[in-house]
């Protein structure tokens, strides 16, 4: 690297609304990954990016530098029955009760796809697939690349911690989680796409969330995020597309870690909440289409049990015991209905924060999450409510957390006389171009 930089100068440029050069971005990502830029300095730069934004050229370079910070996997040599694997993955921009990856991956496996899923941990008020799956006794996402390759060939999926992929994102992601810098379009787009470009998938479906429980609240911002990510993926040679989906209400009836795995098992058994099933099937259809797998019905894989079989095989391959009981917080507290009527809207952001306060997420880097922390929603919007019945049950191992969690829920729901107006779950679909 010919030009030399220093962190205060780079931070000052962004703080004052300037554009970072390619060389400055390469230097920052490299220095931070190698531990030569302090967390405090990266935190200041992230806040400056949060407040000032980035141009598309800066986002593209920041993403490329994060990809270059680690290994880039390549599975193009893998074959099943003599044919290249249909490598396809999905990533969500983060939601509340968003357990979709857990039933989705086995559906796509059952339909002939191969999913190399580099998954993440919880971020802010949103849950992470790894934190949820690690509530299954024995399950590990710390698997070698050799094991990922073997599983892709033999089973059709591997769900792994990003590890040496985009290590810059791993460090920045953990820092964003505890510095209130998550809700930033350039930082979300580069975080998602650096992992997905590095993980070796050939096709990618992005579930871009919009609404109170999403990082970006407005449809305009979410569309811009989806477009930015689709363009980044396409430029990197991935067949990329996005769905824009509603995240104003939590998905399903379970929010937390093990409780979301439990609900995913219901979906895999052919039941489960209709919104979770609808989104699982819609995303699976997009993945199969993007992966070139025509003529297969993803809903059938839920009905005939083949997705459940794949899930069990995947969990067992990664050390988990699919038959072991899942943990549930030792203490519970119910929120009851003050009157009878109809359940109104339930604010996804408030529920996400309540569950985070129960111990399902982190407030310091590397903190252990509680597998049994979570919340069950007994009455979804529009369902009838009887006075005095439980609307929500909260679970944690540390009962001193209830007060904060209950306070988050205070203005998050209502019981009224009329059902709230219906919102479509799937708002739009965005293709390259
Ligand atoms: N998922 C990611 O991987 N990164 C983000 O910033 C948000 C969601």
C-alpha cells in the first residue's frame, strides 16, 4: 500500500461529510482487521458513517475490502450425481421472530438445492440464526471448510459461523451491536454482502425487512437497501434478487432463541403459524428458481416430512441432538388482557427489545446469550381476546430482567373492538437491473 493513512484523519473526513477514497477504505478495513486500529477509533468512524452515509462507490469498495479481509470459499468443483451443485442461499436484513432460515434451509435441501449458509449472531434487537440454533444441545456452527464441503455434497447444506470469511465484518458487526450503529444502509448492505460474496454461493435471495422491527423503517429506505444489495451481488457474479417483506409485527408466535427453534419444528412438521409458513415457502420458491431448480413444490417438502428429515440430518451432522428437549427460561411472567375484544397491532421493535432485555441478545461484545430467554405471543393481531387471559408469556433465567422487558411492552399492543387493517407480508420482489 503506497499511501499511508491514520485513523483520526479518516474519521475526520467522514465526520465532516467527505467521501473516503478507495485507498483510505482499504487501509481502514485492513488496519482494523489486523488489530492496528482501536475499537474506539472504528466506533467513531462507524458513527460518522451512520450519520453521514456513504456513496455507492464507497459502499462497493467497503464491501470488497471486507471480502478481501479473509478467505473466499469456492464450491464450484463439487458434484452430486456428476452434476454441479445448485448452490443457493438466503439472507435476511434482520427482524423480530425471524426464524425463517431454520425451516427454509431444509426445504431447499429436500428440493435438491445446496445451501452454504454463513449465518450470523443477534444484532441489536434482532435475533441471529446461530444464537437460535446453538440452543439445540450439542449443535455447533464452528465447522471446518472440509466439513462444509462434505455436508453440501452429502446432505445439501451447512450452517456455519462466518469464521475466516469476511473477518472484518465479524469485528465490525460485534462493534455495531454495542455502539448503536446498526441501523445504517451502507453498513447493513456491506455486512450482508461481504459474507454472502465470500461464502461461495452462486445464487442469493435477500429478505429485506421493512417496518418498526426492521433496521430501516420506511419502504423508501428498504427499497434502496434491497437495490444496493442486489447490485453488489450482481456485480460480484451472484444471481441475486430480493423480496421486500413486512416487519412491523413479529413473525409467528415465538420470539427468542430456543422458542424460535421450537416453532420452526412445528413448521417442519407441516403446521406452524401461517405467516412463517407463507414466508418460508415464498423464499424457498425464489431460491429454487434462482438456483435453476424448476418443477419442485417447496410446500410439498413441508407436507411430506422430507424437510423435517433433512433438518434432523443437518442438526445431527453438526453435533446436535435433534431429539433433545430444548431449554426454556426457568422463570416466566404473563401479560394478561385488561378487557375482552380483538387483539390490535403488536409492535415488532418493542417485542424485539423486550426479548433482548430478557437475555436473548447482547449488550457487550461476546456476551453469552440465554438459550431459554424468549416470549410467546398467545394472541396475534385480529384474534379474539377474553378479559384476563394471557396475551404474552415471557421467559428468562434471570427474573430481575422482567421489569425492563415488561416496560418495553407497555405501549406495544392494544385490545380494541375492531381488527387492525391487514398488511401484506410480501410487499415486493426486486430483480437485477
Ligand atoms: N445481517 C447482517 O449480516 N448484517 C447486518 O448489518 C444486518 C443483518
